[in-house]
C-alpha cells in the first residue's frame, strides 16, 4: 500500500511540474506598449511580441468606442520585437486592447 501511495504521489508531482513548466514557458508572449487614435476611421497600436525561435504566431488587437462597442479588430502575424498595427474602425475608437497572440501549440492568447 505504501509503495502504491509513493508511486501515485510521484506521478502526480511529475504532472504538476510538467503543467507548471508548459504554462510558464509560452511559445509567444505579447504586451501592449501604447496606442494612438489617429482619426475617426483608424487607430494604431504598438505591441511588443516575444517569440520562441522558429515559432509563427497570430496576434489580435481590438478597438472599442466610448460606449464599449467593438468598432474594429485586426489579426496580424507579428515579428519579434515591437510591432505597429493599424486598426481600421467603423467609427471613432476610444481605446485599443491587445487580445493576445496564439500559436499552433498555444491556443490561449498571451
């Protein structure tokens, strides 16, 4: 009984360590640096992206109006480092939000 308990504990701890490592080292990470509402029909976002070597990602940025309605959205393929992205809007945006970046192995935006 004790050997089985030790074995189960070892398997569980190995699984916890694997989950912590895989979620702690994403293939792509992104952060909004800033944005500028250029006109009634566009906004520009500056996004920093960190990619693992050889990884292709897709990132998404959304623009919101003052009433919190989504007025524009764009997906883009980022380059490593600073990316400047223009979002076309259907009316004047008030703010721009980075949804995040995903890869084929990382479906949760980061």
